[in-house]
């Protein structure tokens, strides 16, 4: 049996440490007297044995005072050594003062306190440092425990930093986990050739090809580059990923304190793979915590489409603000069941009601609103896939427009304080039925916001969401996993992107904003999304993040634009008045406001046509509401005249 493992598992290591320190204290006193008097004379010192035991007793009391014996030898550090010195000085001073008080220092030469202090510090610190050195590395800086053949992953670090030093130490303490740090890269010329815990800075990022080739000739195949430098911007991060993946090296980073880090099974520290959101996302928008707490804490919150990518993240973030009740609704039993299990595990104190509900079922919607009487409503349910809605236009109308009206009317009828609708950039100058239905739903919510004296109706608009159900990113990842090809509709197609947490922060901020600014009516909140991204560039990044080379390991093919698909998306209509950008990175758009009576009448007629499965009539009426619709990317003129619009300035 491994004695060290047995002692560790049974909590005996501390007692071993105490026994060691007691022996050191006895030996330090004995050697001090022996050195001061000589090997012969020392034995004639009266009560020598009692003096040594007294010194040991005082020393052990001092060790307990400074917690010397409770420290871990494997992780001994500067604070531990300082504690040893303090405890030793205290013990020697106490023993010396006691000797003078009892016997006026008789048989206590001046050299005894000094010598006992030296022996005590050396006897306590020496073995501890030696143990750590033996465990961590040999004189060449390599771990002494574990054979070279057992290592599974060789890592380069990017950035000479505290995080790099911590990672190297951690890797050495855990040699059995299969990680070996073989070098550092750093952009500071002055750091070239310097060492961190014995690991050398081999060059900068530009030197990576040469470093990789040199290590490979020595039989070291680097498989991962870990970013340990702070504050690496996304442009630089992209350069690092491109340089590393060229040589088949994956890239990861030290996770932030608020991230649920992915812990690799073969690693000695937590490290998180670089994801697409790290390369494409924008700086995090700070949530108005005070406003969100005031909005959500101890309130009844109602979420539609709760099983979807956005809806489920809305529920997760809302849960942190301790609502009185969270009512999660969706028409998918499977996704709602998964969410219910997750929320129960992560937030055991949260009261969650999960209800299957189709937003097109006006009776079911009314029943649930009457039963739970929500304070806040987040409307995330929608049909969002452009080709499917093109093929099933009536279903898109029933869900995205009529379903939204059902939810909005129920919120207004029961005087909910805030209603937040999630919209899309495809609602701007739409070229497809999905975008057109979402623009009509925006218009209805705007009209209610103008007319209502109680409920605030807020619309948030954003672009594509990375990793959402059915989005392009999971599709590309699936194609890459199968070996390609990755299919892109057009080489010049571009889109705005954001991560799911970013999108949900916008939704939550919109709610708090509506609560604070009740005089702002009929406006749409849009995230400043930065620059759009070419889809082909997105595909190339995903291939690189998989450790492969675009067009070498994985082909990219073009399939042509699908019906209703645009080459580019817009966040604003040219006619929309755009307010100045807020400090949180949002822009307020003020689209044309349609008279509520006219809008309600048109939607009523659409509902009648939809109930008769008359898609032609329903679409014709829909285009009265959204005359900016252009089929086939704008090649077709409007089919109908627009409804009368009222300038926003004339509305209260």
C-alpha cells in the first residue's frame, strides 16, 4: 500500500508534520548546547535534558500560535516560510526570557539562542522546501514523478504573466494528469530568453512556426496553445487562432471568474477552448443590476418560447433575480421538460411553473394569464427559419403576428407592468414572410405602447444568435465533424451576430429601460452590433477552431441564395429616426407608428383569412401593414398601398 496515500486519505499528514516539528525543536536545542559547550562539556550542564524539553515545549506552543504544523508541505510558499521564522524567533525569545527570569541566564551562553534559532529555522524550512522541489521538478525543471511516455499533451503558453506562472506550478504539482508546459511565447522583446518556473520564453507569435518546428525535431508535438495574457482583444485573438491552427494547434484560454469553465480531463488547471463568440462577440454590456432587481425581484414573470435558445437563457438570467414565480411556457414538451429539470437543479429555491402552451391558442393564453396574472412578460416564441416560413406562410402569420397579438392583448387586459417582444433584423426592409410577420408584430406592439396608460410594450431587435437552435453555426459544426464540405449560400453574404447571453442582456435591459423611462413610447431598442461578418469567414473560423485548415482539410462550397434570403441584413429602416447611442451601447429607433384602430382592423381581417386557410388574402392584407416588403431581395414593387401612418412626433 502507498503510505503517503494512506496517510493523506486518513488525515494523518498533519500528525506526521507535528511529530517532525517536535523532533526538530528537540534537535535544535540539543545541537545549540552541543555547539556552544562542545561535545564533552555539554554533558555537564545541569538539567540539560529538562532544558531541551522546555525549549521544545515553548517551540511547539509557538508553532501552534503561528499554524506552522498545519501548512501543506507540497505547497509551501513565502508566507509559510515567514510563519516559520516568526514562530522560531518567538520561541527562542520566550525561552531566553524564561531562562533569565528563572535562573538569571545561568548556563545559557549567548550563542545558544542564536544557534537554536538557526537550527530551528533550517530544520523546519529545509525539509519542506526539499519536499516541494522533489515533487515538482528536477534540477532541469522537469517533473520527477511520471515518465515522459505517460504525457499526453504538450502545451505552449502565450503571455508571461501571473496566470502563466500559476499554470506551470499547477501542472508540475499534478504530473499524472498528462500536461507538460514546454515553452512560452510573449510579445515583449525584453522577455525573450527569460524563464518562468524554469520554462523559457522562446519567442513571440511570429516565431511560432520556428518554435513549433524546433520542438518537433526534438520529439515534442505541441497540441495546444493556452492564452495566459490578460486583455487580448478579439482582433489579436483571431491572429493567434489563425497562427496556431495553421500548425494543427488548438487554442484555449484561462476562464474568467464568472464563467462556467470547461475542465479538460487531461489538464492540471481549468482552461476554456476558444469559441466563435470569443472572436465575434462585442465587449460585454453591463446589466443594470439595480434596475433588474427592482423589475424582477418578488414578481411573477411569464416567458413564452421558454424552451428555445433565447427563451431558456431568459429564464436562466431571470432566475438570478429571485422572482416570486417564473411561468415558463412552450409548445414543445421535450424542450420545456429539459428546461424544467435544469432550473430545478440550478435554482432549487426558485418556484417554476412549466406549462405547455401554443401562443396561437387564444383561449389557452387567456386561461394561463388569468391563473398566474404576470407582472412581466417576455415574448420569445416565434417561427424564425426563413425557408420554412416561406413554404408555410400562414403558419408564420398565425404564430408571429396573431400569436403575438394574443400574448400582448392578454398582458394589456391584466395590466402587466411590462411586455417585451423579441424581434429580428430581418424585420427591416423584409424580403421574406418571416421578417414581414415580425415587422407587423413590431408595429402592433408599438401601437399598444402608444395607447396604453398601464402596460409598457417594448420591442428589442437584434441580429443572428450564435449557437441558437437551427442556426448556421451548429450546422457548420456538424458538417465539419463529418469531414465537410461546409455549405455557404453565397460568397458575399454577410450577417450581424451576437452571443445568446448578449441577446438576453439586451432583452433584460429593455425591460429595465421601459420601467425607468415611461414617457418614451413606441420605440424599438437595437443593440449596437458592430460590424457584420461574412458567412464564409465564419465558416473558415469554425474550421480553424476545429484544428483544421479551410479548403485543405475541409472544403467550402456555395449553394446559392434561398428564397427570401438577402445578401445583407439591416438593423434600421432608412425612415426610422435613430436617437443617439446610449452609454450602454444601445440605439433607440423610432419607426413609423400605424394608427391602432386601422392596425387592429387589418389584423382581424388577416385572422379571418388565416382561419379559412386563404394564404393569398392573408398575405395581401399583411402587405398593407408592411408595404416595405420586397420579394427576391428588392426586385419586386409593393403589391398594395400602405396603411395610414401617423408621425411619431404627433403621438403622446
